[in-house]
C-alpha cells in the first residue's frame, strides 16, 4: 500500500511489530517476551500515551490475565472492585421498568468472579509490565499504513508529522514517518482498525465470514454522592429508550459502581438501527433521566465522556486471522463476546495465541514471509473458540427478534443448552445498509439537556480531552465530497450529524440558502462510527497526526 | 558554553482537570503527565543553540519523584546530552526549587540557564526569577527571542506594553515564552537513543539544600461559574450599560 | 496590624492603573497601605498614587538607575525598603512588570510568594488560580514572615480617587547590579491591538456568515480600538485565519471587554474567555448558550445592531 519512494524514511527493524497498545497488543507483546526475552518487540500507539484512547465499560473477566500474569495481584494490577451484585432491568418507558428475576438472566450475564475496572488503567499497567520485560512502546506514533512487498506484510510506516491542511510540509516542522519493519506484524488497532480494514479487503480475509456487526458505546464517568455508591454493583438494562419489542433500534445500557464513589454509565446502540433520525448520543442523554439511572446519578458530577465502536458479530463474523507476515488480533479481528458484553479477556487471549504462534515460528528460524497458520489452529483448540461458539447466536437472536423475544431465546440457549443449540443463526445485512429513507422515518424530538443529568454534545466532547493539531490534513476523508449534501442529505437527512457522538459532522446552511457539509475533525474521539455507518460508505477514517485524539484518564 | 535547562513533570495541557469533590485537590488519577510546555520551548532553544554551535553541551535537570525521569528522557530525546534528576517525593515550593537549581547551577557552572516562564500546573511563575535572585545573576523572563553574543545575551521580552529588549551579561537565567520557538516533533530513533543517555540521580541532601518556607494549600475549589447578567432590548440600552460599567 | 507596601508600576511617567488595582486588594487585607515609587524622577507619579483611596503614605525613591523597569535593579531596593520598614506584606500587580519583579523580591527576602491573589480571606489567607484558572486554591502563608504577592488585576477594580496621602522622598541604600541593561521597547505595532493583550476584543462567529461580512466586526473593533478574534466555527468556515481563533484550541484571552458577535458560545469557546472582565453577546438566537454567561446580552440581527452600535459609541 505504501509506495512512497519520494520520502526518505528512517528504518528500524524488529522481530515483531505490534500496532496498538490495547489489551490485545500489550498481551501479545508480553507473551512474546515471556516466550523468548531476546525477541525485539515494538508496540506503536496512536494515543498520546498508553490508555489515552482506551474506552470500555468495563467488567473484566480475569481468565486471560490469570494465564498471562498469574501473580497480577502482587504486581498491583488495577483490579480493585469485585462485582458484588448484578441487576438487570427491562425498561418499558421513560419511567417504567421491571427487574428481571436472577433466575431468568442468561448465564453469560452473570458476573460473579469478575471485576469492575477502568480498561485504560489496566492497559497502562500492562504497558508497564511490557516495558519491564523490554518491550519498546511508542505512544504518539500511529501506524498509518502497512508495508506490503510482494504480497507480504513487512511492517508499518508511522504517520508523517508537520503537514498543513493541504498536506504540504510545514516549514521546519515536517517530520516524515518512519518504517518499522518486523518479521511479523500484529494488528491490534481495536474495532474497525483503519489498516485492519484495508488488510481484510486486500487479502479477502472475510470472504467466508458473515458481515461484521457493530455497536457504538457511549460512556461517561461520574462521581456520585457517597450514600448512593455501592462498590461492585452492576446494573444492566435493555429496552427504553431503544426498542424492547421491535428490532429497529437495539442496544443496552450499563451502570457500574467502581471505587472512590465513581460510576461508569453508558449506552450501547447497535449500528444496525434503521431510523436515520436516531441519535445515539441523545438516546444516552435521555436514558440518564430514567429512574433506574437517575437514582444513582442525581447530585453527582460528570467527570469524563467518550465513545467507541465495538464489534458484536461474534464467531461467524470473524475473518481469516492471518496473511503472509502478520495477523489480526483482538477487536481488529472481532473477538468480542457480545453475549457477555466483554471483549477484553478475549482480545488478550487472541493476542497471546498469535504471540505464541509468532514466537514458535521465530524460534524455528522463520523470517516472516510465511502465514502463521498455527495461530488459527490454536484458536480453534482454545477456550476462546469454545466461548465464542456458545455465544454465536446471541447477537443474531436480538437482531432478528428484538430485546424481549431475542432475550428469551438467549436465556433458553445459554441457560438450558449451555450455548449449544443445534443450529446457527446468520445475519447478513451490513450495518450501513439498514437505514430507511428519511421520508419514511419518524423524526425524533429529543428533550433539551438539563445541564445536570444530560448535556449537549460539545460540552461532552470537551470532557473527552480530545485534541488535534488544527493545521493538518483532515483524517476523515470523503471519497466523493458531493455525497453528503447531494445524496445523504435528501435520502437520509445526512445521519452523520446524529450518529457522530462528537459533533464532527454538521450540515451548515449558508446565507444564500445553500448547504455545506462541515467536518470538524478536531472534535473526533476516534470511535470509528462514521467509517461504519455512512450509508454510502463514503467516509474513511485514517490516523491523524501522532498524539491526536482523546486523552481519556480512566475510561 | 554549557546550557542548563530545567524541566517539570506536569498534567498534560490537553487534560481537562477536575477538582476533587472533597476539595482536597485536583484529580490526578490516571491523568496524562507531560513535560511542561514552556520547558519544551526552553529545551528546544537549548538544542538549537547547540546545533548552531553556540552551546557545546546541554544538560537537563528536573526535580521530582521517580516518574519525573520520563520527562528527563523526553529532554534527552530533544537532544540534551545528559540529565540530572533531583529526586524529591514531596511537593517542592518555588523557593525550594530555586535553592535546588542554584546548587545544581553552582555545580555545573553553565553559561546559560533556560527555563519555561511558568509551569502550567501551579502557574506560579516564580522559579526562574527566584533562582537568578539567589545566584545574583541577571534574569530575562518571558523571552520571545534570544541572541547570544560572546558573554552577553540580547533578549526580546514579551511584556504587556509590547516587545522589550534587554541585554544581560552571562551567565543568566532566561525564561521561555510561547513565541520563542515551536518545539520539534520527537523522532523515534531519538527517543530510543535517549534511553541510553546518562541520568545522574541526586538528593537534596547531596546538594546540601534545605526546604524553604512555602504556602499551605487549605482548600481546592472549582472556579466560580459565570452567571448570566442582564439582557438589553436596544442598542441604546447596550450603550448605556457599557457606559455604566465604565467600559466605553 | 498589617503594614503593606504596594510597588507602583508606571510607564512613560504615568502611574499604571494596575497599581490602583493592587492598592484595592491591599485595602482588603486592612491596615496601613503605602505605595513605593521607584523611578528616575517620580514626584508626579507619587502624587498620583497619593490620590488613591486607602493609601496612607507614598514613598518615592528617585535614582537614575530606576529609569527603566529592570527587575534585577528594582528588586534589591524593594527588599531593602520592605525589610527596613518592617512591612508585613509587599504587593505588586500581576502584569508582566509585577510577574518579573515580585518573585525576585521574595527570593531576596527569603520568603514564599503568593502569585495572582484573586480573593483575600485574611492577612495570611488568599485565593489564587491554578491550572489556568480551572481550579482555585486557598493558600495560607506563614504569619511569621512577610507576604510577597502579586495581585490578579482582573479580580480587582481600581481603587478610587480622593485620597490625600503624604508623598515622601527616600533614598535606598542597596547595591544595584549593572549586569542587566535596558535596550528599548517596541510597542505592539499596527493600528489594531494584538488579540492576546488587547483590553477590548470583538469576536465574530459563524453567524457573521462570510469573509466579506467580517468587515462589520473589524469596523466596530476599530471604532473601539479593540483587537479582533473569531470562534472556531468562523475559522473552520474559512471566514478568517486560524491565528484569530479564540478558545480552547486557540488563544486564551482576558480582555476587560469582550464582545461576542454571532457566536453561539460552545464551552470550547468559553474556555478561552472565562477570565474576561465583561462579556457582551450579540446573537439572533435567543437560546444561544453564550447568553448564559454574558454580562450583557442583546438578541438581534448583527447586521443591524453593529452599525447602529458603531454610530452611537
């Protein structure tokens, strides 16, 4: 993909180059060094530091961590709050809800033995463990492209720095990206990684897979009054403000009580939603007024805000994992277990399996041109496969039958059949194909934020601490600049204005009555929703200048 | 000429800080830390002096806990030749910092001491001035332009009234303002090389420095919110309101 | 009982108004407030200071070395006067003059300094901003020592006129260095003041509508002698260049008067003006968030309001 011969780039060589310092990438790096401390391993990360771009609920199942670092407790891993209680609600309206008796909760939703954590903090800790083992981690250096020579992935090239809006070199500031070459390159960019997406296309990795399905998770961190805080309490809900019976808008919400009077609250909206007027951000804002949530949040203070897309397709949406010279791991591959709404332990495990495969190949004298076939083989034999197999129908049931009926089917499958109903359901409609025309859709009149429980988009983005150098090429690229106004606007009322949780996209009315599509790229929180949901698939997310993006502290 | 540059580890300027609910301080849990941006400018200026042949050696110094070594590594990646880590785990008042930096200065005998004009955490804007006072050497604060000529420096200072030029004998303390330069992007190979450059660790006792008196922080609160004022209906009312406030 | 020495700032033979603000703050501490004028020939400056309300005495130390505001030269004299006179407090304004000077005074006296006093709770307890004003700390100074401090000008009105303090000439016996020499001052050029330091600023937002329409903003600014800024929306729409942007990712400013025209007032913009003295909002959308923070709001069409305003000023 990169044939940029005009620029002279510095080159550094490694045994393994890993793209992304999240749970998958860092677990892979640690595992490689555990297998052979002499391996040269490097991790590049687009965030300004490890954890800056990490956002997750998060309830953490320690299974993979137990395998990777058995003495994590002694080493101070930030797993401080064990889950003490699971509450699940079906929300029937803006104030109505019924609590699901524990008996009927699908087993995958039981969280005994799990921890409520900040995944960002866990990644910072994993980063320290990796560096202690000699892994080189470079935050602020995004991989912009894979180096592919003769069909073999040979590493990555980091983004250029010091380009202006037009892409011209800024005087005295231009710094070309460099080549990081590895015998193997592991891509751990997270959901909808921009290089992973290209690799899937180039190597036709998803030819035999179902389409991947996605959700957008929007999350806030709150500090609440001490008397309302119950460390370890987990609250999940389905239904209002999304559908309980229908399938037009699906998703679920969460509220987790962490330590120090902190709670994480969020909403996941399936990107298979059909109404172009739906705004995941505004759905989340009104959710917080529901008594189930308000009872905890009232009187509290919002500390942080962020959003991230997640994959929920499950086992049959996972593409081929390997190609010559490299592999996809974690959410770049799509290992999230949606039945558990957890992807951290599965991401870690996939990274460890890929690392094992790479370490074995390198030990055998592998020079990297080969395909790491032992990685998918080990995957099939692992608990990760078994876990994803048992959950394979979960998301599909919900997509096809809605939260209540699909939920019931999930209860039957998970609790009565242990996840092994003798058939597999498929969902082949892609998320960008689901919108109905605006003319056939109902406009949604969202309530005004009250400034106490609910807020507007820009003051929310402010709390993501997102920042980008302003004078740089837009990292949100339109293949055809006319589509938003000429096509998306009349057909779908340009849904980007609403699905983007950061106010990046605006349709601006000019004084002469004309319309203009405005991209406020500096607001972007790197959630990737636009790259997924645009009905014309006209928006491509690429990495901005290094260090740009959110600066999440404990998300 | 040797150039000494002090750098401080502070909350990154992109982070929106939050005051803790109990008023005991600012929430630093998991918050990104960086080199004080004004110190980066000072660092950049020192490296440019070296690249221009004016300086032979650039030495970075920091005062702080174990983690402050990260900022020294950044300074070394900028191009400092070596670094000194004065390890202190407690908060250090500006006057104490000035005493420490005086001791380091006397040990190293640099021809120029560059610093940021202020740290963006406590916003004190004192340490440079205090250090030069204790050393009895010139200070040139808020530098927007720096020229070295033999044993003199000409500094253009960004003052409220405009641009003030002063000339100082060296050695002197010069504190960097925003427009002195635009710091470069750190390059990966330089970051790698920085890992191997020498960092000397010393304590306040090693330097023979005792803590100076400081201020006690009794409470931290969020800034008062601005409230809506009056609404006027006509331009005449607006003009009257502005006159009333003595603004026109 | 406190005895406070306020260091006078003066330029071109005139007392700078920042001094009157520092006096106001000193008066809140209570006790005797005296002003120290260090100049080449400071009689008339001293007389101006003597008229400030709350001032009980003005000391004028004439010295050819004091012709220019060099901290290295002034600080030893201030420290000497403060120590010999038994002052409990030494205050200066938080202008670049005071910021440069006061820490040097504190270090020579061997005491801690309070930067940017924004509220006085007692003789040794003050509020000051940290993190660019995003948090306020209450600090306690050691009551056994003199307090050296700078006063945040934006937090204090100038002390009123009507005082009649005695003006006393003094000579200060301090050794003055010659290692620092004044060369010159270039006032910020051009007809329009620099956005960053202008005491008045007029800013336009997306509501202005076009690059050509920005003329109404420039015209009003010129009438007021104000700097010109813009919101990010206006910059992103290409109406004006990036260096005019006010806000979180642009310039953070604190003018005495800020007129926001056609600016909705997103938090990102407000982050750049939160220390402004008086915010005036002119916007056709009465629900614009800018009105929630504006000291004076006017709902109206900017293309009618601005020319009318310009005519009536």
